[in-house]
C-alpha cells in the first residue's frame, strides 16, 4: 500500500449505536431475517440473494458440512486430544487440510471453468474446450479437479441433486454445461468411469452464481467449520482420538517390539 492511499473497506462499519453490513442494519434488517447462507452470500457479493440464489447457495454450503471421518475431522479430533482448551485451534487444524485433494477442489474446478468461459464468445465449442482441458491434464499427469472420487467411484450421490436443483432455479448455464462435457471427455480419454464429484458440481454452480474461483474454497471452509465443531462436541462426550492414537501406535510399531 502506498503512503498516499486511503485504507478502505466496503463490507461493514459500527459505532456505539449501530452495526451496518453492506448498507443493511445488522440488528434490524439481518438478524432473524437472513439465514446463515444468505448472510454469507451478502458478505461475498455485497447484495442479498434472490430466492433462487438463496436456495442454491444454501444447498452448496449444506453439501460440505459433513462427510464422515475425513482427514480434516481426524486432524481436528487429534488436535483436541492434545489441546482441549483450544477448540478454535482444533477446528483450524482440520480446516488446514481442505486443500487440492479434499474438499477444496472446487477452487480448481471453478478456475478451469472461469478461465475458459469468462471472456469466451457465446458460440464457443464447449466439446473442443472440454477435450483440450482433459488432454492437457493427461499430458501433465495431473488430476482434473472436480472429476472422480476415491469413495464414490460409481458416482457422487450429491452431484445429481445439486445439478437438478441448479436447473430448477435457473442456475444451470455454460459453466455447468462445460463441467459435464469435461466428465464425458475424461471418460472417453481414460476409458473408465470418472463422474463429477460434489466439489466439481459446486465449482460449476458457484461460477453460475458469479463467485470468483479464488474464493470458492471459502465455501468449504465456512461449511466444514460447522461439521468440525460437531465432531468436537462428540469427541468431548465420547472420545475416539486416544483409541485411534493407541491403535496406530500398536500397529505401526509392532514389528519393532516383537524383537
């Protein structure tokens, strides 16, 4: 920042009497009137979502709250074992794992879609674009973001629900179309089933909502935080981190202790 530039935010301000967020009075116009998802949309876009946007954006967030004992959940539970006084530290430990392999992959999917479509003409050949994307990733031996799943190998059950919901609410355009064509091109190129996973669907639908690719992972961070707090509540009541640690220690060192 240069010395003559003014520090500025357009998000919110407060004084002793008022709290305003994007021009709306928090106590009078937001609390009790906005869902958590709608408030998140306001924060990200600067405006209240319309009915279609509200339903779809909330669905994207709900999709990412929970997915079982994932690496991020295990990180959170094990961190809590060592530092039970720091709930926020345990949640942060789990969130740090939302990278290019788990949960955060909607960023990569959205980036590919937006790079190829944001300034593209209406008559762009989407099949050719999809094939080029797949071939480029195959040549570089890199994973295509949003395609395939280590657990849901026959198809992510969340994906068709999200795509159907987007279509019902007029949010299924070129980004969704290209994502589906990438799936088809990938399956032809690799000769096996490679279904679009939930993060691929979220990357495409988030792009339809106008969200920039570089904040798309933030949806996962926001949503998964809720799930991680729930796992910490369960961990406090019914601990599993210590048994997991003990079991891994036993199995991993058994060969050394047998001598």
